[in-house]
């Protein structure tokens, strides 16, 4: 392949994944990150086969395994009674939990090792269909391929006039990384397996859910879900400890840790774009398909689409890139559209409270393997 150049807006999971996949296929790549330093804010993340296979293709599986976990079970409780105890691995679904800063550091290190240039403090204000990124300092940089991976408020998307529909759900979530405090939790509930992911649902007398996710031996990711119209449940920057411990007393040690940290309440939203591509520009990640986090698939879809994008454009002639992008969207997008619909539906109905989530089509993207050249033959349609 003759030398090709890509300019990417945003060094989140989507942008870094695209950068590595393109660089490994011989592209010269520059990523613009508006933040002054390369870091991921946020707490924990659950990854499934669609993402783990990408990390494996990048040669990063061993490094990821060093500071992540495969919890024994995914347990769902309603009013503190177990309603299901599922082992995704036994159901054929690879999964892993970790912190976001860790995943981000592994990806940014791998991008640099692959020869990607990362420009921090470089803010993108827009793009052109012909293949240019416009920067906040007034300059413009040209490329064969422009990738808009600049998150839910994407200036790349908005500058191209790409319209979208947006749905908000009634609930939202505040996320924290806290010390595990496993021994203290065991003193309160000795029979509980505190290495499990435990989805503590509570719908009566009020909707307050805690998603408890061990991320490694020392760190715990807890996500506190409350309706947007519950002022006490959604209170930030400091959570209302009295309210949360009154409903989930067995989690008091880790809720106390969360109360020491400033939190940000994030209301669930789904964005459905009229198109993911325009000319030489492709949108990936939350810029293209922000989704409710019910299925824990926003980052997974971001990374699988970044990977398949790199494959599709590398297989095309430079002159044919706009057509290759259109074809990539036609083939790959339906999986993400369906995942968005299912996630939004789970968010609207709070259906995950019933447990038994690892069945049927809910698993479609979790099971997807973007690195498998025959994936379209056997993916669940
Ligand atoms: C509560 C919650 C839980 C979730 N849990 C999971 C989970 O368990 N598993 C999962 O797979 N997904 C999960 N997700 C979804 C996942 O977090 C996102 O889909 C994913 O982080 C999106 O990555 P991104 O790279 O597209 O966007 P972002 O992470 O938003 O990254 C965008 C990057 O672009 C930069 N940027 C923005 N504007 C500019 C600009 N103008 N110029 C240059 N740079 C710019 C930003 O600084 C940032 O670095 C969850 C989401 C939520 C809200």
C-alpha cells in the first residue's frame, strides 16, 4: 500500500483504536486531543468479545490481563434477593472488567509504539468533506481520511451539518472508582462472593440501583443509578450518603468511599445520526452512536467500529475512500443501531432488574468478533 495519511479528532477509546489499527496497516496517523494531557476520566468499564478480540489483534491481551478481572459471576439482585447468577464465560461470552484510566493508558502506549503522533492541547473545530480538519488555532490539516472520534458533542459531526435524533431516558448514573474494602464488605455479608459483578436493583420504595463491579484486586467501580427527577438520589458532586446507605446498607463501606469523591451525574442518552460518513470523513464512537449504558456496549461498539473502519479503508484505493466509507457504514452500522435500540429499551423499561440478561439477541454485539473475516456469515442477524 502506498503511504496514506489519517487525521483523527479525539484520543478516547474510539480515536486511539482507529489510530492503532490504521498505523498497523501502514498509515501515517496523527491524533488531535483537546485535553492538555492524555488521560481518561471516569471509573470502570466492562469489555466483551467484540473489544477483547480487537485488543488481542493488537497484541495487548497479556498487558490487559495484568490489571483487570474476569469476575466469577454476574449476579442480579432485586431488593437484595438474588434473581439470577450468570457466568458469561460458561455461556460462551468472553468478558473482562478494568478501570478506564488503565485501558486508556494501554491504548495510548500502543498507539505511540505503532508510530502514531498524538498532539495534545490541539482542539478541532470542524472538518471538510474533501478531507481536512480545522483546528482552533486557525490552521487546517489535510488527509486521505478524517476520523471524527471527538465524543458525544462532536465538533467534526456538527461542522458537517449531520443531523441526528436524541432520546433521553428517565434515569442517569454517577460513577466512582473506590478501594475494594472487601474485608469490610465480607464482615457485613460473609456469604456474598464480593468478586462478582453484582447489580443491586431496588425499585421500591424508590428507584436506586448500585452496579458493583470489581475492576482489579484493589479497585472497585461503582455506578449509582437514580431517576433524573429524584433530587436526592441524583445529588452531586457529593452523593447523599444517608439515602444510598438506607437502601443499600450492605454497601456502606464503599458508599462512604464514594461520598469522599466529587461525582458527576450523567443522564442516559441515545443519538441516532442520519449518516456516519460524509466524503472522506468517518464518525466513530460516541460522536456517531452515543447510547444508554444498559448493555455496557458504548465503548465496545466504538472500538469494534474503529477496527472495521481501518480494515475497510485499508482495503480500498485512495480515490475510492468515500465509497468505501459508505459501504463500511452499510455493512457494520446495523449491529450498532440494534445495540442502541436494545440498550435504550432496557433503560426505558428497567428490564435488567429481572436478571437473566445473557440470552438471545441481547448478546449480539457482545459476541461480535470484528477481527473475524467471516463474521458476517455467522453473526446473529
Ligand atoms: C454510565 C456509563 C457506563 C458505561 N459503561 C460502559 C461499559 O461498561 N462498557 C462499554 O463498552 N462502554 C460503556 N460506556 C460507554 C463508553 O464510555 C463510551 O461509549 C466511550 O467511552 C466512547 O468513547 P469515545 O472515544 O467515542 O468518546 P470519548 O470517551 O468521549 O472521547 C472523546 C475524546 O475526544 C476529545 N475531544 C472532544 N472534543 C474534542 C475537540 N474539539 N478536539 C479534539 N479532541 C476532542 C475528548 O477530550 C476525548 O478524549 C458507558 C457509558 C456511560 C455513560
